[in-house]
């Protein structure tokens, strides 16, 4: 996990205007999987949300009807039109375990926390009853995504906060929604090293205003991480994170770049 964090920190220090390689690969994956959903769904099915969702997921992910997967549905109005929209998360732990069983090197896969293409979220526009391209969040499948609708501008909850796990670490990504498409604008670590002697944690707060744009600043504090209890797995335990005094760093939004940046520390 320390190596993964080093790579991410290096990306922040360089502050390139383009996508990272991981972002580019994720976007290409999302495009490819979206292109698979070419089956036209009848209007009679679209009127029934549950059936519409089931048919859509089967088309997008080529799901076996017998596959067990977990989904959550968050109702929100992400475009401010007064009509309830939905954000659906999909967790495919059963598929991850099947891939593990068929993998040539299962020990290595387990060491990496079975990280792969097993957690996604999908936008649903309530006005026209349409689903839009799924967003892959590469992460461990043991826990599903924790999605929250948040307000970063215009008093509208038009941004999506997504928390996810990679082995014994947790991360937070924030997406803004434009034309029913989710674009990642921020990413930071929540904690790392759970169950080890070298753990670390952070607490993230949304400021009242933004110094550089209509997007509010994001303030990062260091935090204390709850110790891992005996007989608990570091890959699935959800520890308490207690904020410490003193601002660690602040992220501000740059309109030209379309994402959040922070000044590198010496």
C-alpha cells in the first residue's frame, strides 16, 4: 500500500493537466463496457425501474442470470431539475471469487486483495428514465462502494463522493456530473496500514467557500486511526477515524484543469 500511495503522491506533486494512466485505462474500460450494451429495452420494461435496472445490468456487464451481486440505490437530484435521480452501486464479489478460482496465480491475487473490475456505480436520470455509462472504481471487492451525494457548488448536491477499499487502506474520490456523465475531480487517502505499526489516516472537510472558483475548497486534516481488533480482517474492518488539530493541506479547484489541486509540501 505504501508503494501505491507513493505513486499517487508523485502524481499530485507533478500536477499534470492530463489524466493519469490509471484514469485513462479506467475511462477506456468504461467506454468498452458501455459499448456492449446495445440491446434496446422496450418502453414497457422502462416503466418498471427494477426490471429496467436488471435488464440494463445484464446488458452492460454480460451478467449470468444466476450470478449473485450486491447493489445499493441512492436517490438524489444531481442535476437540480426537481426530479429524483438515482445512483446505483454494483459489487460483484461472487465474480471476483470465481476469477480467483480460475486464476493461474491465486496467491498473488489474494495478496493484492483481489483488486479488479468489481465495483461500479451507474447514474440514472429520473426525467427521461435512462441509465448512463457505468463508472469503474478499481478496488477490492470485499466491501462495496460507499456513495454520498454532496454539495460543492450552487447549493445543489451535484457531486458524488465515493469511498472504497484497497486491501487495508481506504480512499475517497469525488466526481462532478455533467450531461449525465461522471468526471473525477478529486482523490485522497482516508487511511492506510490498518493493522500495521505504520498506519496513517486523514479527515476531509468541505470549506464554506472556494478561493479559486465556485467549487468549495477541500480541507485535509491528519487523523488518528482506530487499532484493528483481534480476529478482525484488515481488509474488511471499518475503523473509526478521529480528526487531529491543525490543517495538513487544502485543495482548491482550478476551472482550466477541471479538477482539484494542492500546493506540494517541502
